[in-house]
C-alpha cells in the first residue's frame, strides 16, 4: 500500500490523550497493529473500552482473530494505527494481558497525528483488483498493440488494470500500447467507467493528465535477463459526487486492511 502523508504533530497532554482514546472506544473504531520493531505481520482489531489494569489506565482491544492474537505476546511493544480518522493517528504501547478475543494494552504516553494529503494513493492488490474502461477505446482483434481479444470475454477485454487509486484519480497500467496511442488525441474531460469488486460500474468524469512508458528488467530462469515494456496512464477525477466518493472510500478502506489478519 502506498500512501502520501503530510505534516505530523505529537499529542502528549494526558487529558487530551484520554479524551481522544475515549472517543475511539465509544465508536469501537477499527485499528491495525503490528510489532513496533519488526512489524511484518499486521493484525486487525477494534477499540472496546477504557478501564484499569493493576490500578493503571488501560485499553481493551478486541475483535481480533485467533491467528492474529497468537502473534502477540505479553510485554510485546506494538504500534497501533487508528482507522477512520480524518488524520492518521498512531501510537506505541505494550501488551499487558491477553483477554477473550483481544488484548489489554497500556495507555499511550503520546499520539502521533499525521495529516493525510487530499489524494493519498493506495496500491491495488491481486485479491482486490480494480479496472477502468473508456468509451473512446476498445480492444480490437486486428490490432497487434491491443490486449488479446476474444468475443466470449464481452466488455472485459476493454478493462484496463488500475495500479493505484486515490480519491482524486487512478494510475492505470498495461503492457499493450493501444490505449496509450488512442489517448494521445484526447485532452478534454471525458466519461469513463470504474469497475470495483462486487460493485456495479461507476460512471466517473475526469481527464488524462500524463502518460509514461517504463522499461522493466526481469530475471527469467530459462532465458536469463530480459526487459518488458509497461505503459502507465494517470487519470484525474472531476466532479466526484457523494455516492461516488462513498464507494471510493469503501474500496480504499478494503485495501487498507487487505493484508491484515
């Protein structure tokens, strides 16, 4: 996942921390947590409530999978990222005790609030693929620069893979130059269709902002080193409505937690 983040500020006032954590608990806000120093595994969870542990303020975090819970040990230093906040809120804490379906962790001494830039980019994964199609371009069986075309595929032949997505637009990627060539004459705003998992096509307005050709080096066990061309296209959304933005946010949220257990 790729995100663009802006300026950060540190919240260290105990009263401010308590109020913010209380809000997070009241809203049962979702979190991602990982080992502070070697966080290769990301675990999902949610705030449950504030309480006391051995006379000290502590947080009960629950809604964790058995697999995720098994990755945590008593005394382990962890880093917590809060989801669903306008800014990215993170803090460090320690696992004090394991509970049913969760953990009890120490109240953090500080919170780090990092401003999210308007158009943070999120990398699309193989498990959550997304595509875009355009009215001005269609894959053609007779065009050697088009993707392979089979009539039985229907309109799917015209879908172009999305490499990363934001609320402001997408980066498209293809190994076939047909779309890039066809787009050269299209410099005005246009309509397109955004195809997200388990969602009807979403009509979007926008404009093509840039085109790039990239030469990738590939190690092949049979032929050794070889190179493969890749074409990327930047499409900026325009006039995004509330319903469209809600669907974009839902998909981005899925990407955020996709690799967590």
